[in-house]
């Protein structure tokens, strides 16, 4: 629909539908994990940047945590450094960690900052090392096969998990109308850097900020039931049951656990949303329909759409 053919009545209807949500969430913090298709397709990149700016303009405080796995893999390949994975996690030696920091803390982070600024916002890029925001420890990975009497501990190098989040810097920037954009790199007490899963960082940042919402952009329509239908609203108890009965499994399981832990940790709601849809974050926050799965601590009817 072009500017010339857009029906003014439709514009008014959309704004009217959004108004109560704007009033409800003004002054609240929304943590958005940005990755997947939304980070690689031009139209989705532009719509994401505009979404963050609009959220800030109507009084919401967005905090962006981004991934960058494909970009890391591309640069490693150009440098003839082999990418190895254990249980889906990149084995990260010192040489690989240097590349991770260059890509996440430099190329990807500053690219997102530039896009938001070009859309009229004020973004500042950070890694978890700035202000020691993300205190990390090495992630211990266990592997056990049937013939083993005890699990094997596998060292995958500079791969970490969150030990503590300091929110002082994030809160100071948000209060001064900046949009923080955070690369998921943490640091331990000795100054050693760690690459951390961006979903996990986003969840822990949302908990530490007592955020209203955690939004995880994915490459799927949302959490689906056994019939392949998107479940639009779930309580934490219902999600636990879906994990127990095997409905939630495979690659979606870590993301759902992240959302579940955030809600149990005090975040008001977590959203698994389809990042392939332009303006997905605005559609999920400001419309009645939404574009994904909402998880809260409030009992829900598991509606399928």
C-alpha cells in the first residue's frame, strides 16, 4: 500500500488500537534479543531499527541484546580457522575468541547502533566488558554415553555463562534517552573474556532490570503444539508440562528455557516472536493479535492460531 492509497481511517484505527498499550507500557523496560533473519534481511533490518526508535519515542525503554553467530562463522572461514561445535556451542579457543570480540563487539554491534541512529534514535553500543556489566564464568559442558560410568567434562574454551549482571550503566543510558545495544561478551574476575549465548544474556539482563517484557526474535512463527499450531498464550506451568511431555524439544528448548527462567525470575512476560515478520516487535506489543507466543506467570488458555 503506497502513501497515496493508504486509507486514513485505517491509520486512525491502528493508532487507536495501540493507544492503551502505549499508556500501559510507557516508562517500562523491554529487552529485545535481536538475531536470525531479522538481522540479515534488509527490509527486516530497517523495520527493526525503526521499531526500537518508535518504542523509545512513546516512552518505552528498549534494551537490545544481539547475536552474531553466522557473522562469526563467516569471518572464521575467511581466516581459515575451523569452526567446531559441541552440543550446539562453538568451541572457542583464544584465537577464536579474538574473532568473536571483533565481530560481536565491533562489526555487528556498531552496525546495529548505526542503523538505529540513522532511523532517528540515539543508540550506544556496549559489550558486557564495558563497566563490567556481565560477570561471567566458564561454562562446564558434560557428555555421557551409555557405556560411561560418569559424565565427561568437556572444555570448550572461552564459552561462558552469566554469573551476575550489573545494571548501572544500562539504566544510566536509558534514563538519558539512549538505547543500549549489548554484545553478549562477559568477563570474569581475572579479566578473561567469554562468549555467551545471546538468548541467555537477554534473559538475565531482563531479570536484572525487572523488565516488563523479554522479546526473543526467532526464525519460526512461535512455540507450536504437536499439531503444528502456534500457541499464542501460555503460563509457566503449561510450558513446564510441554517440556515434560516432549512437545518442546530440540533447538527450541534452550530458547524456551531462557524465556521460562526469565518469567520465573520476575520478568512480567516473555515473547517468542517471528522475526521474519516486518515490525514484529511493534505488532507483538501494540496490537491485539501479536505475532508469536507469550509466556507469563498468570494461568492462560493455550490458544492455538
